[in-house]
C-alpha cells in the first residue's frame, strides 16, 4: 500500500512538474516575443533616423531608404495588424515628425495597399483642415473612390477646386484632373463655366489661376469658340494681374487661335517663384 501511494505521489509530482515546465516555456516565449524587435520595426527605425535634421542623405543613404521602404511595404501588406504596422501608423499620423519622413511612409502605404484600398486612417485625414501637404499627396496617389468621394472623380476634383481648401490640395486636385485618361469632360460646357468662374474670381490664388489657364489650353481642343472667348476676355481684364497667367493665356490664343498677341516679359524672379514656390 505504501509503495502504491509513493508511486501515485511521484506521478502527480511529475505531472505537476511537466505542467510547470510548460507554463515556464510559454511565459518565456511570450516575454521574448514582446521584447523582440521585428525586421519591420528595425527597417522603420533606420528609415526614421535617415530623416533626422542633422543627417545628410547621399546616394548610399537613398539606396538604403529604398531597401527599407520595400521591406516595410511587404511587411505592411502581409501583416497589416502587426506591431511594426501599428508603429508605422503612429509615425505617419504624428505631426511632429518631419514632413519628408511622413510622405515616405505614405508612399510605403500606397505600395503596400495600392491606389484603391488605403487603411482607414489615410482617407480620414481628408476630412481635416491640417496637414495640407499630406492631404495633397493622398489626393495624388489614391483614387477618389478610396477616399470616400460621393459621385464621380470629376465631381470630387471640381468640388475641391471650388471649395475653401488649402492651395496645395487644390493644385493636387487640378493635377489629378488633368491626368485623367478620359478627356470627355473637356467637352462639357458646364465644367468649362466652373473653370471660368475660378479664373475670374479675384480670390483665386495666382498659382492656381496659372494652372487653370493651362487647363484651358486642353479645353480649347474640345470647345474652341467658348474657350477663346474666356481667354480673350481674361487678357483684357485686371484679373490678369500676374505676367505668367497673361503669358500662358496669350500663348494659347497665339498657338491655337491664330492671334498675334504680345507675350508679356517675365522676370527671372517670377519664374523662380513659379517653379519653386
């Protein structure tokens, strides 16, 4: 009988010891997994450090950035809920981080998810007034439908142009509009009237007006008579206050309308502002 109890107690101790061992192993695995740093997190930190203000990025650095970005995009696509992906999101939404760094993260998000399926925190930014440069880039690389647009892409872009958003966002909307493959909208007189109102509105920023005048060059190919009337009227009004807008309008009329208007002289400083502002 004593031998039986000894065997029973010994068996219980073995089972208890085995259970404790399993728990220790699981706890160790959990602690290690929590403390270990993933490859994506390492890539993210390398990328972040390369955008520090005192860091000079040359060719080798640019190549390294491309490599780390590709690694992050693969990780983000394969494991969108992983810790590295969550940290990338936190960095992207942190307005204290350098703008160039945040834009690079946005490019990674685009690479991981494509133009039509960004994570929810990306289109959410389009409803804000802050971060105009970020929102302009979002508008450039993601489709309107993925950003919550109601109606067509045309409606979305024209609504932005006619709204009160930041200049950077409006210029991005205009670039996106101009790059549409389907140019049928250029034959729409109603759309042309929208552009006309913006061109003659004294509140329109001159940089936006300059780009709108260039867009009228495309409209001229579809609605020549109506567009010529707009450009001719523009050249004769005080609205044409900056030389570049006037030069663009006169050039279109000369090339496409058979006019012989004098192209205003443009100072080097004006061109510098146009290309670099």
